[in-house]
C-alpha cells in the first residue's frame, strides 16, 4: 500500500482545500519544492501534484512550481541511488501537447479528469500516444462523477466510466470521494472497494484519510485492487505521520513497493 503525499498548487503555493472549494484554501507552504523534499525525506515513494488553478482554468497555471518540484525529486533520487521517484500530476490537462511537455519535464503519470468525462476521445488518444503514463481521475459524490474542479455534476456512474476507460488502456484510477475530501472523516472504503472490484486496473483511493486506522483499513482490502492512497490534510495537520504510516502499511502488506 503506497501512501502518496499530495501537493496541491494554488498561485504557486502548496495548499489544501475543503471539498474542492478554492475559497476554503489553507496555505501550508510558500515553497512547494521544499514541501516535496520534506515528504521525500519522510519516505514518500511517489508524489501527487494537482494544479488547482489549472483545473479551474482548463490549462496549466503552475508550471514553474511543478518544474521546481521535479528538480528536487530528481536530485533526491540521484543522491539516494534511486532509479526514479514517480510523480503524478493532474489539473487543467486538456491536450496531447501539454501531456508530452509534462512527460518530457519528468512527470511519470498524467492524471486526466474533467477532459476524460467531457471528451472521452481525448483520453483514448492520450492512452494510445502515451501508453503506461495515463491515469484517469474520477471524482464522485453519491456514485456520480463530477467535473470542472468538482463544480459540476455529471449524470455518469463512476463504475460505468471506470470500465469504459479501462478499455481505453488507462494505467490506473484515482478515485476521490468529494464529500470527504479535506474533511478527514475517513476514507469511503466501501465505495472504493466496490469500484476496485468492478475493474482489473489498480485503484488509488483519495478523500478523507484521517489517521493510521484508515491506512490499516485500506491495507485490509488492498487485495481487491487498491494500490495506494492520497495523503492530504492528514499529513499536513499531523493526524497521520507519513513515515510511521508507510512503515505500518509495509508490515501489513509484506513490504509492497511502488
């Protein structure tokens, strides 16, 4: 079970939102690259970046901060003799040129969210052009998928879209329960397992992670197809210690690596 620290970027700063509301942003760091290094030193094996401004604007808005994070990640990997520390990125990615640019910069996985729902042909093309590098982000409330930075609800069922996109060749799915995101009320284990059982590709849980009990609960269902969990407010506010939680997850899942 991979614990993946989230670095959400707004106006060049590292922030956390509550239920996707840009007006409810808490700034945790003025230096996202420094924050990335902090989590790497705590044992993070993958990082999750979100360009929040980009998600709302529909185009990249925090590229400078993203490049600074990638530089830190690459330096840390070299210094520690690691082949790669994967970095996944979502937010405002709507065309193949943007994907190519980010992959060239050193991003490992591109997360396509709103564009996947509104323009499935784009997701299909992206999977064909960049096999192994495309993750789909499905953000849902009560089983229905939301788009546009969670500001709009679609009529699509999460499981239906997941199965469709699996056929396209996506690498994995980041599944976020909007109602729980940033609220630290616990991961929606039941809905996450239900989705994992419906597809054969890995699921990364997101939204509501609060403490070690949540990590242990996810580890208990890892075999259903859940490979990791996004860690947000919990690790920033200290209700979950990343290093000890990853160590515990390794114990429970026989040291599974990224």
